[in-house]
């Protein structure tokens, strides 16, 4: 991106595109992830490319839920590793939530590359599917998990998730937190908490909020969680999209 000045009106969007392309080149991101990113970018245009009030409320609830969890886990796929790998490592450390690689398109080589990439960003440990432990109710590669990670988690953070595993986790009674720019998606509607925002904007805010809750014990985490109204906040995001970005 050295040839694109930061003053360019599409600088941030182009920067994220380059990160995804670099992820594909490094064997971290699947080529299919390029399509998914483009779809999300379109929704970002429609919400005005900014973190809206509905997302702030969801981020507050997500931070509180991660810190109140018995065993939170952060699920990482190729797109999130490429876009916010460093931030995921920081969130993992702040919330004491292990990172676990989980991808839709089967590739043990890509799983290892994602793990190595996260370690380069500062992760001390990254869980990988063991090839035998499975989540019930799934047929895709996402069914394979680590026994001490997602299988045992009560709260799972799954940004840029596909809907099948989100539904399976919810059927198992798990709390699922996601980041999804499409409030109409199956994941957004099925998750316990949906942050309708660009993951590159949401993660720094989430990290900051987690740290603030750790530092200030007077903040009522339960109240933050209770303030989240799933259907209402998704409806606000949908209304913005239907009205068109300013």
C-alpha cells in the first residue's frame, strides 16, 4: 500500500483488501475469503463505514460476557487472522481466552499456517482441531475442535462466522458472540450477541472495553450484558442499511 496515500478516501478499505490478499498469498486465508470480504465491504458502505451506537452497545455486552465466562474461547479463521490477527492475540491475553483455529474449508496445512501467523503476532499458544473431537450436529470441517477449547467453552467469540456452526453451538447451549456486517445473516440472527460492524473497527474497541472493565471494578458488567437487546439492535442496523448510507 506504499503507493496509496493515507489521505485517499478509500485508504482503510484498500488497506483491508491488501491484508486479505496478503493472507491468501501467505496461505492463511482461503481464496473463498476474498468473496466473503467483498460481500462484507458492501454492507459496510451501507452502514456508513463507522461504528454505530448499536455496535457500541453490543461491544459493551460482549466485553462483559467474555469476562464473566467460565471458559471463553476465541475462534479464528483465515479472514480474521489476516485482518485482525494482532488484535485477536491482544484480546486473548486481556480476556484470558485461548485462541483456537477453526476453518470451513478443510486444510490441515492452512490450520498450521494460521497458528504460526498468530504466534508471529505474539500468541503464546494456539489450539488446533485434533481431528477426532467433534461438535455434534455438524457435517462440515468446522465440526472438528480441540477438546480443551471450543468443545469445553461456555462463551465462544466467532467473528466472521458461517451460520452452521453458530446454530450448532447455540443448540448446545453455548453463548456465541459474533461480528457480522450483515444483520440479516443466519449467524447474526442466531448468535447471542452480534456486533454489526467492521471487524477491523470492532476489535480495537472491544479490547479497550475489556481492559476498562478489568481496570474499573465499579462498572456493573451485568448491567452492560442486560442492556443488549438482540432483535432491537439488529433492527436498527437493518433500518440503516435499507435507508441507504449518508
